[in-house]
C-alpha cells in the first residue's frame, strides 16, 4: 500500500493513498467557488447551474444506462425532491457569488454541516447532541464576524444572505438523502436528481428574466467541467471510503472552506482580520458539531444515514 509520511516532532502522521484522494477532492470543492465566481462574469446563474447539472445527468445516464431501465416511481419521486433542494442550494449559491468573494461563499456554505442535525431535529424529531449545539454557536459567531461590522445589526449583504439560504438548502438535501437512503437505488436517484436540478434551472430562466448568454468558452468549460467533475468525484469517494473511516473523512471534508479561502486568497481575495477570525470559528464549529462528548471522537458527516447514502453510494453531488 502506498503511503505518505509527514513528521511532526518525533511522530509520523501517515496519510494513505485513498486519504490523499479525498484531500484532492476537497481541494477541487474549494476551487469550485472561484470557478463559479469567474464564470458569473460571462453567464447568468440559472443558465450556468442548468448546464452544470444537465451535463452531470447526461454523463450519469450514459454510465448507468443499464441500471436506469429498472427505475421506479418512488426513485423518480425521491430524485425529484432531492433535485429540487439541489436547485435551490446551488442556484442561490451561484447568485450569491455574483456579489461576494469566493472565500466568503466557501465559509458561509460550510454552515450546512452544523445545520443538518438541527433540521433533523425539526423535520425528523431527532434531538441533536450537545456538541452540535456548541458547534452551531461557534459557527454563528463566525458568520457574524465574517459579515463584518458594516453589516449592521444582524444584517448580511444580499449575496451573503442568499449564500446562507443556499447552505440551508444544502442541509435539507442531506436530510432528504438520509430519509431515502436504503430504500432506493442510489445510481438511479443520482441521475434523476441532477437532471431535475438542471432542468429546474433552465425552466426558471424565463420567470426571472434571465436570458441565454452569448457564447463564451469560460462558461462552457466551467459548466461542462464541473458537471463531469461531479460524477468523477462521486466515483472517487465511493472507492476511497471503502478504506477510509468516516471519522477521518469528516476531518478531511471540513477543510473544504479552508481550501476555498486559500484559493480565493491566491486569486486576490483579501478578507479583513475579523473576517478571517470568523472563518476560523466557522471551521471550528463544523468540527465541534461532529464531536461526541463521551470519547471525543468524530461521528460521520453529517449523520450516519447520510454517510451511507451519500458518500458510499453517490447520492450527494457536489
């Protein structure tokens, strides 16, 4: 087995090849915020989201065409509901990226992790752990600092507000995945949900007055690339998490907004000191919300059911 070794003091920290792949996936996730931010200068948000997810759906249909022949109405319904939440999550995030930086978007979007147990509490009557509430408190404090003192009393900018709502939609997506996991074929539902998200985006363009943009290689390459990446990432996650525990995967995934901030910084984003502190608190909140007080070990992200349904079978599309 291939391993990479890092030395910290007198100890060695061993990182396996599957873990390195998950780190690479997290870096790609972090880079998507900047890619979308750049693409927004050449296209409208709904058109871009439509291209991205229709491409992902078509690729998935080609890959899983044999399995799709046995699709049921339950799977179509589950995919449609999850796809609607994906539409709101990525649609609102993409609109928000028109007016806020990639770094801000990355850290605000990360709030969906501590939101999931709260939504499970409201929708599924599953009470959250104490550390979840502590993590939510850290994340909320971080959001206030990230917004900055000029935001006013509890006021976020329009782009930040839309991104916050997109995080709620992403959390709803995870809860829905948890609800349907184990009762449907993940491959079929994955294809339905991404196609639903893409087609909804195209359908909403006339409602919002958004027009088809002029041709640009920027939105074409970005949209097709992100669509293809969604399917590739799911395959890589399926392979890697056969040997990587949910505990270690959780820590790796929590680095998504960090990579988004680093890549944004390289591209020219300049967050003030308070905003950086807020970003740190959000990441701390994400990690703390996954801790179990008993043994201080991390639990699967964001819930055991969703790990099985999303990470192992590919229901969640990033």
